[in-house]
C-alpha cells in the first residue's frame, strides 16, 4: 500500500472521518444552495457550462439547480462527509441530459481547480465516445484524482462510461438503511453497491423528495471515500479502491440489488 493505512486503520477512518480538506466536484444539474438543508453550504465553485457555437463557455451557476438531482447528490454527500468542500459543475440540463464534450470540459476544469473526488452520476453508452471518456479518466488517474460513478439502473452489466473503466469506483444501488454500509460484487466492472433505495433527499424548490437509484448510491460512496482520504491524504486511486473493496461486505449474487427506474442514470449524447 506504499505507506497507506492498514485495514483496521482504514475502517476507523471510515467511521471517524469527516471529509475535512477534501474537495468534491459534483458534476450534475447544479446545486440549490438556498435549500433549507443546504443553507450553510458554501460552494468552492459554482459554474455552468454553456454551448456557444463550436465552443463551450463557463458562466456563474448562481446557486441554482435546473432539475433537482444535483441538490440531492450534494445533500447526501454533505450528510456523510459534513466537512468536505463541494463545488458545483453544472454539466446536466433540465432533462438530465448532456453531451460528452460538455462533460469533458466540466471534468477538465474540476481537475484544474484541484478537486480530489469527481462525483459522476451519469453514463454514456455510445461506443464511438469511449475514447473521449478514456482521455479524461486516464488524466484523472495520472493526477491522483478519484472518480465515483453511478451504474445503469436497469442493467449494471451494460457498458457505460465513465463507469466501465477499472480505475473508476462504480456503484449500483441497494435497499439498505445504513448510510455507511457498502457492498462489493466480484467479477464485474460495477464492483460496489450502496444505499440508494427509498431515501428522502433535498430537491429543487426547497422541497424534499423520496428517490431511488444508483446516482444516490454513488453519492453515499463519494462521502465515504472523502472520509477515508481526509484521514489518509495522498492515497492513490487504486489504493483507495482496493481498501474499499477489502472493507466492503461481499455480495455472492445479485440478491439485494434492486435496479429502479424512479430516477435513471443520466443520458449523455
């Protein structure tokens, strides 16, 4: 582990860590900072990406969310890792759709601005786009940045990016009451499952909503990863992933994983 924590230490970090000094980029539909649950949240960045002809420009996100999904993700991450810093990178639109070029620009800026974890609750299944995703996934790996992605809700074996790259921590949802529980599945690129069924989250317009889906499971694991690396800074992406796999509760089969269509993994074109 190159001087990293042993498993007992890592287990303690997951229990006691708060996410302090960890920067998390929420690449999503924006974050509504006026929501009662997020009133004390101070975003380190709040940017929106807008297409202007052949270029992508960056504008102020103005503390808003165009769908509600990003607010829910931020709410979960903050509950799990309350001292982590968060930045909002709005790459998903009002219908939770985007383009791979927009995603790439959002990731590029998040990496440049020093974010340690990129939370990506979306997936692209277009095979002609795979190298575009590989470019920034490889860059994140080489620069020691961690990517947490959601899997397809309907079929976690369906190839999607960024989730189906082995350096990515990819998560499916399970029905679990404990926010700090997480599970592992062997012999699949979607190796993790976490709480993501029938949970109440903050939503756009100051309301709360009961949701289900792998997006919200990914947010839980993002928070747990922030706990881990806040106590052991400098962990490489593969070291952190290996530790999480060893500490996860094994799943011998798909039992306990309940894909849902309530809020689907977001579509990229």
